[in-house]
C-alpha cells in the first residue's frame, strides 16, 4: 500500500539507524535487511540495489529482496553493460533524478521499452511490470540505483519518491564509506605496484598457516631478482617498474589456485605453497617459478632478461613463527645468490645457526659503531726487494662484540645489508686518518700511504668525496697520503656513478686501488675509463704460485696489464718465501702477507715505521747472483 507522509518519515528514520553501523564486512547483509523493510513497508514485489562500475561500463546487481528462485545462468539482469543495454538500463549510467518505467501517477519521466520488458521477463518470468529507480549520486557521479519492481502497474506518489530519494542518499553514503574502507584495506593488503599480496597480507596469512594444529609442513619460496639495479640504472625507474609488473604477472599466472604470491618490496617476492608441502614439491615449484621469471621480457624496443635466486624453506605449524620461516627462506636465497645467482638454495639447520649469529651482529653493530667498540689493526705493504714499508692498510676488527672477536668478513656484509655501510666506512676512514696523523707527529719524516677499504654504498653516496675532503683537512693530511680500495664488483655494478666519484677523489689527490683484482668482471675498458692507480692481486692467485702454472699465468698477465696502463701492482696473501721468488720473477715488487707482517696494533706498527723497513726472511744478494740469462729469478 502507498505510504503516508508520517509513515514514510518513520521508514526513513528506521533505515538511517539500520545503516549507521554498516561497514565493509556487514554492509551487504544490512542492505538486504533494508530492502526487506522497504518491500514490506511499501507493498512492492521486489526491491533491488545496483552499483555502477564505470571502469567496465556496467550496472551490477548488489542485492535484491526477496531473492529470486531459479535464477538463469547467465543472469540477464546480473551485470548489464551500458553499451548493450535497453533504454531503461542505459539511463542508469548517468541518472540524476528518479526514473519510472511502466508506472503512472507521478510527475517524473516515464520510459517505455519493450527490450527492458523482455529482459525482466527473462530474469523473473514477469511479463508486465512497473519500476521506479532512484539514483545514488556521489559528487557528480552516479554510483548506482535503488529500484522497485511491481508485477502489473503501481502508481508512485511524490512523497514516496521523495522518501526513496532520501534513502538513496543514505545508501550512497554507506557505499562511499565502504569503498573508502575497501581502498584502505586494499592499500594495506595489496601491493600498489603489482597488485600481488602485500607484506601485511603475507604475514597474516602465514600466521594462520603456522598456528598449532594447522596442516603442515608449510612450504615457502623467497625469490630475489638478480641485478635489477643495473636495469634500473640503465633503463630508468619506469622501465624497472614495468619489468616488475610483468614478473609479478608471471608469478601469479604460474601459481596454483591456492598458492599465495606476495611482493615484499623492491625486487623480492614470496610464494607460500598451498596445503602441506614436501621439500621435493617445493623444489619443483621453485624451478617452475625460476623458469617463468628467467624468460625474456620485451620493454619497448628492448628485450630484457634477468635471473632469479630462490630460497626454499619448510615450516611446521606450532614450531616456527612467520618471521622465522621467512628468515630461513631468505638465508637459503642468499646462499643461491652468493653462488652466482639464478639458482635455488635450500635452508639447512647450519644456516639457522648462522642466521642467529647474523641477527646478533645486526642488533649490536650500530651501537658498537656509535660507542667505538670497533678497532683498527694495520698491515704494512712491503717492497720485496728492500723490506721498505711503502704503505699501511687499515683493517677493521670488532673485538668487543657479543660473539667475541669478529673479523670484517662477518660484519661488513651485515653493515651493507642494513644501511650501516656508510657509517661504518666513515668511521674507518676517520679513525685511519687520525692514526696516520698521530704517527706523523711522532715520526716527522714519515712518508707512507694509508689504505682503506670502501664499500659500494659508501662510494656511490652523493657526499662521499666531501666527507673525505673534510677528514683530510681536519687531520692535516694531503690526498696522496690516502688510498681508497674498491672491489671490481663495485666498478661493474654502477660504472657511471663510480667514475664520477673517483674523478672527484682524483682532484683531491687521493689514490684508488682495485682490491682483489681478478675475481670480478672488470674489463680493460673499465681500467682505461677510471682514474685507478693500483691493482691488488687477490690472494687466491698468489698463495699457490709455486705449484700452479695457471695462477702464474694469471699473475703474469695482471702485472703486464698494470705495466701497460702505468699502474702499481700489489700482491696480497704472501705467506712463503717461494711465493716471493715467484712474484719477483714476474716483476711484482710490492706485497702484503703474513710472511712479511701480520695485521698489528698501532703501537707495534709505530716501531716498525720508525725503523722504516722490516727484516726480509730471504737473501736478495744470493738470489741476484743466481739470476738466469733472461734476468728472471730462479724458482
């Protein structure tokens, strides 16, 4: 029965109260109750709510009361695309005032459409209906309609339509509130760039999978793209983002229906395998994803390919936390990465102990830098012909760590992975220059170079050269008294920024050495392009010189290369007299190693510097007397 004005006002008030607590989780159920109230109060056959999706250009059935029985498949009125719609449904796209179809008795537009009648008949079996639709409007956008259908004719009074318009306003407010809530949830649970699950979604899902009593083991794959930074630097951020999206799409398509694929951030992805997993199954899935990621990707007129390092770990519910399982897979991935990348690593318990050790280092390193719990030892660089001390290399030690004395190999990598490399490197440069200045005050005629290892992060930082300039000035040193040692991988990883930084350091007079030369991927072109002064031969090629012809050829080539480019060459890791003979025979006269001097304290090294040289454990005169005709020393 048509409602009176007072009855309609009461209806609007009740519906407003019912809609007030509605949220994303409950709003559909609340809407159904509202539609039920409207059907009963207004005496109509059906009430419905439809939302407009302007991205796909369609009106979508959200709720109806009473629910239809025997709904056709596909439902003719479930999703109706505006481009194919009859005049009634087409009008819904931009509707701004109530619309009546097959109804009379009101001063609103009435639309008659046989196509609409046919569509309703196909959906409900009713051949003759009257309908009123009231728009839901947000700003200037029509976001949906509240509609009523009656079999046969039904007049609608102006009071009724006005009441329905108020109710439509309330529904539009709920719709906007729910969409805002869903947007916030999507932002929290969906990665903004790729659309994959977010870090938060991953942890919540893992927490449930690892609850005591849940099915297990839970298989987890940690994927890290190899050398994405080079792609980023070469093609730009937009191209790198496009590449990440393509990879994410491949991971999603390559996953099974119940696998969870998430992006942790940057170039890191995680796949949680559905159901209980065995290590064999997890390895198989890792290889599937590896193949999917490794295939080339077309970016504009370029074809790009990158490998992926995958870490595999299993976790039993009730025994591991989400963070622990993820950490295990991360450790396994790093094993694959250290073995050259584009491989699969499997977590072992030995890694667990290393992981605990790494965590302790990570948690205490910053405090130790700030509190100066680190120390420097110094290893001299010796002229193999005279024993003269030509320079000193500063080597950082962590003597007061929670794990006892730590060598740099145990904590420098952690520093680089946790953004502490810059702070650690600046501390070492500052402390080394402080020590050199102190030695010079006590030994006025001291003429040596202090060598300091520089991390990749430190080298490409924007203000590194300014930091070096400040440290030198503060301690009264000139640039030629400092040598910065970089690795080949730094040179290859970011050539242009490395070149720019080294040019600025060159203007300060600072020397530059490539450390561990021969173990990376630098080329002759790099040596020609960069202001490098010294090549330091990696100890791996030096220590077996007496017995390896291959190593001898490599060292001979490096010495020849250095000579061609006018560079100094220094051999690292000299431990036997036989090695010294080989080096001198090949023309390498500068070296470091335990045979010559172990790394030592500042005070002990000061006495060595005052002497100016070390005693050589061999007789150069005897060697010189037994030179061959070619001028090579015997070996």
